[in-house]
C-alpha cells in the first residue's frame, strides 16, 4: 500500500489532489418537505441520474436485472414507512429528478445496505 | 472514512473528515478510479438548512440524499458519521423494518434529527448513544468547550464505547477510521496509524484547520475512495469542503 511522509502546506487546497470547491445551497425547512430539494435537484438532475445508472449497471452485472426489478417494484412500498419528513423529501426528489422512486430510496438507505 | 476532533492549546475545537465511499463499486481500469466514487463527486453539495430565515445547521451532503453524514450546528456542536462494518449489519435492520419491527432509526436520518433538534453537545451525545439503530456506526461528535470531543461506537442496539478527548491524559484529539479504536485496524486498511503519526508530528501547539487538511491529504488517509474533505470550526460555524482526487500511485482504499 502506498504510504507517504506527512504532507505539509497543502492548504489552501490546490494541485492534483484538489478537484474543486463545493457549491452552497440553502434548504428552506419552512417549505413543505416535497418542495425543499427542488432547486438543488433541478441543477443536479443529470448527475443524479448518472450516479443511479452506475449503480444499476453494477447491479445488473451481479444480479442480471433481478435486483433492479426488486428495487423498482418493492422499495417504493417502503417509502411510506420511513419517518416524516424524510419520506416526503424522498418523494419530492424522485418527482423532480424523474428517477424511479425505488432507486431514490435505495440511494437513501445505502448506508444500511453496505455495512456488512 | 477518517474523522478527527481535536482541541488546540487555546481550547478551540476543530472537526474534520475525509468521506470515502464506493469500495468494490466498479473499477475503472483506464482512469484507475472507483466508478461510484467518481459518480458521487459531482453530487457533493454544501447545504445551509434554514428555518425562519435563520441557519439551523450546515452540512456537506450529496444531492438526492436527505440524511446527513457531515454537519455543524454553529456554536453548539459538529457531527460526522463513519461506517462500522459488522456481520450484524444494516441488512438485518432493514429486514426487521420490512417485517414491521420499526423501533430502530435509520442512521443518516438520526444524524439529521440530532443536528436539527439537539440543543447542546451533551444532548447530541445522549441522543446518538441511546437511540436504537438499524445499522452499526461510529458517531464522531465535537462540542464548543474544552474536552468536548468523542467517538461513539455503536452496535445496532447498544453503545459499546464513548472515547473522549481528555487533556489530563494528554489526549488532545480522537481519530476514527472504520475500526473499533481499542482494536488494531485490518492490516490492509490501516489509515489510523499514518493519520495519528501526522497528528502527533504537528503537535497540539500547531493544530489548525490547514494543518488538519495536511493530515487528510496524506496517502493513504487520502485514497482512491476519498470523495470530499470537510473542515469545521464550531466557534465560528465555519464549514469548508473540497472535492478530492488521488492521482496514482495511490492506495485503492
């Protein structure tokens, strides 16, 4: 494994290990949950779809489409059991991004899925 | 992931992290990158969550992901979460949830709830330690006063350990990767030793957000899975995040 001497003088971030800064957004918690992420998702729609597609491609390689069938058919049923307001926010994200609800749910429960 | 909470000689608390994600999620041979890690990078956003036009907390997150993995409640506390791999993992919690046993909390929803509602470091620590979870985890929490920094090691049901900054013992930082701190890390994934070596080399007298960024920029603490680096200073409410790259030669995790 490649280990190196402790780096110094890396800040402010620059050079080959720095890709770019992160954009700021405001999330208004006074809005209905299904509208809170709309402006963010409108800007990131293509990137979200590309990330989900990458997961689908990987899953297809392993499970030959069976897992995706399960995700698209069964995971939307979970969304209403998720705690409020997260369930409504997820529905709003799926609606604006036009990504199937089950796939947005999968992204949001990724942590629990991958702790083994 | 690598998270660290540290206190300088003046009692200022700093909290920083590398978020590493996407292991075994497709390897791009040509570019020598993890496919999912690269797809996640354009989704990284900083979010200022406001109510009544006032900041409740700030977070570095992924667009489309409503939970929180990195957040700061200005002047109160900072919080990050690292994955804890265990055979009694989240899939058991998901199965229980599907079967109708729904007394556990989804990990990233809990961190968001804590950032929204907890009123102090102690309140946050109690909520993170006492809530039943769907998956094991490490919660790394920083406060706004001397000695307020800890790693909470959680199983789905119990709190296994709370490891705190303790100036009397000379413990001026706590650093967590993805292994219980009282056990040795997996020999093929030891980011803890190089990170601690760099922290100790910097010394408490010279610890600042820029020097912590140096630690998080040192391979293999920085690796092919590193998506972003976040730096937080609770007293000022400062949150800075940077998308990272790790050009070869660089460890795959």
